[in-house]
C-alpha cells in the first residue's frame, strides 16, 4: 500500500484500512441547488449587554474592529429575552447609564405604565449614546443591523403600546441610521413571564409597526419575525406566517425561528459530536418546512438565533474546539433551506465567538474561514440530508480569489478514529486542492486554541488577523480525515459548471 504522509494534522491520501469509516462524496456540479444570502453567516449580541452599558464589548478597540471587519458581510442582530424589557429613554444622560433601574419613563405622550407583574423589577433603559455606540460600530465595520423592539409594552386592552418604539424610530431617523426591525423575542415563551399573547395579536402588532414606519417615510423598511423558540407551541409560528402569506400587503420580509440542541445544564461533551444530537436539526427543519408549506409561505426563512445550547452555552465545551462540530454542521445543514443563520453570540456567554477578554475562540476562526472560502452558491451533495452520517460533507462554490469553477467542501469527521472520503466526481478527482484543516491544540477537544494545518492560529501583535494559509495538495481519489476534526477543502481546478 502506497502512503503519502503529509502531517498528523492534515489530510492524508491513501488506500483505506478496513477499520476506517468511509464516505463517498458525489456533488451535483451542473447548477447550484440554491443561493443563500451573502451574509448567510451572521451574528447576534444579546440586548442584555445594553443593561451593562455594553461592558461585554469595546466597540472602539482596534482588535474588535479588525475581527468584525474580517467577517464582512454580516448582519448583527441585537435582541433576545432582554429586548422585551428594554425601554429607550431619549433623556437619559451618560452619567445615569451605570445607575440601573428607574421606576418609570416620561415620554412625549405621558407616563408609560410599567405596572405589569411580568415587568416589575426587570425593565432597563437605553440611552441615546448607547444606541449611538452600536450604530456607529456597525457603520464603521460594514455590518448591517437589525434590532428587536419590545413587544410586551401593552395598553390596558392588551394591544401593543408603540409609544416607546416610535421614540426610538424617530431618533434613528434623526441620526440617519440604517436599522432593520424585529418585534418581540420568543413570544411562545411569554408564559414564563406570567403573560400570554395570541398569534393574532402578534400579527396585529407587526402590521401596526409596518404602518408606523410607512407613515414616518422610513427608508427601505425591512421587518423580520416572530422569533419563536419552538415551532409548534401556541401555533404562533404557523398562524403568523399563514397570515403573512394571505395578506395582500406582506408585513414581514423574513420569518424567524430559534434553535439549540439542548440545555446548557444537561449537554455533555460527547453530545457536541454525537451524530444523534446533530441529526436533531434535521427533524426541526423538516417540521419547519412542513409548517411553511402548509401555510403557503414562500418567503425567506432565517434561523434568527442559534448556538450549541441555550442558557448561555456550556462552560468549557461551548467555548472550545469541540463546539465547532455543531456550528459547522449547522452551517451545512441549514444552507439547503435557510437564507441566513445568526450565531448567538458575537460576544457574551460561553457560546460566543469571542471570550470574556474579547479574544477569538475556535468558532471565530471556523467562521472566518467560512467567510473567506464559502460562496453563496449551495451545491447538492448526495446523501447530505440523510441522518446517521458520522462523516458529514457539504459543498458550495468557492469564493474569489479562487478561480471560477472552484468548489469548497465542508467536511467533518465525528468519529474518534480516522475516516475515509472517496471522491466520485471526475472534476474533483483531477483537481488540485487547498486544505484548511482544523484540529485542537494538544489533541484536547476542549482546548480554546485551534491549529490550522498543524499551526496554532492567533492574532498578529494581539489585534490583527493572520493570513490563514492553506496546505496545497495534489489531485487524488480519496482523503483521510483525522479523528474528531473538521475543515474545508477547496478544489481549485474543478471547473464546475455551477460555479462558472
């Protein structure tokens, strides 16, 4: 048996041994399966960070700006549970921003009641300067911005009180900020805060918000929702998108839902690369697409908030190399149905892309490589939608500066042993390739240091993005993937018709 040994961390071309798991890769190269948004991989920052005066992130730090710019194009979503407790106070001064809660806010229409049980001791206030900070940041780094308004401000009759939202919209117009809008977060879980809301109320609220924006001549109106945590509870998602489908005047531009693999309290280390756990997303997407089809909804679908586990992520695991299995697989699975996917969070929580000192974690580097290599054209991989795959592969057209016709393969080996990939397409077999393969430092799956082709990846001089060089490989018919590893393989001379 002839073996060309490259590195213990790189792909190796060889005849497979009988003990290895094998996967055959066949890609439809004649035409793209579908096209995702250029900012398919997008990010969030939890609205609760505003209550801490953005202490989770220094919007002006060179390091943060460089890391953010490197991910362009991106849409930043600021939202989450805290958004439904946020009130914009146009009179709040900078010296008040650290003082915490106030009992009420005086608006131009009088006193806005905060007497509901679910609101007591939970509301917080955003100042103009705090709003300025995030808007100036997104403008500086070239990100789009979508913000979640508070839907749980209600009048005595239960209808949405839009007074405070209008204050924020007016200020946004005055400052000429480009902001898209959501309204409410996970309304199917409002019962946990001793309140409920019907699907029709949510529909009415969105229609009201759109009417407000239109009357104010708000430019390029874009609205997304309803940001549900579960697809079936209370029929909120199904009734909401059905109402939009039946409306002559659509009130959303994208339908949003959230997904996590489980609770941060219960998720285990093995779950992060468990085929059974990864396959849960297929079940949820199947449910989603069934609901959308039945409702007649043909608009864009966004996975509007997602990460490994809800509740902030599992300490040690969600912030380490092992988290990359759930993240890269999710990017592959959702590319077949979703227009955008929003990673929770850019900063904040154990599942963030940056740590508490705002340094990049392994999933940041995984995301950066995705941004550099993966184009919006999705290519269909035979069997990629099948469950039970321990070797998981997805494909896109590669981004420039790779030549037209180049193909990038996203590959994961969830096994604790090496696995084999066999290429079926003649275009791939004969193509030279660039390999970007990721492994954990010291083979420790919970390491926060990641190796690219065997070399540790880190910021240059503490604040600049490194080159991220590939390993050039000759053509061949098969590849070996090291145990518990993942990465990208660019077929640089595939000349795929779909990517020309």
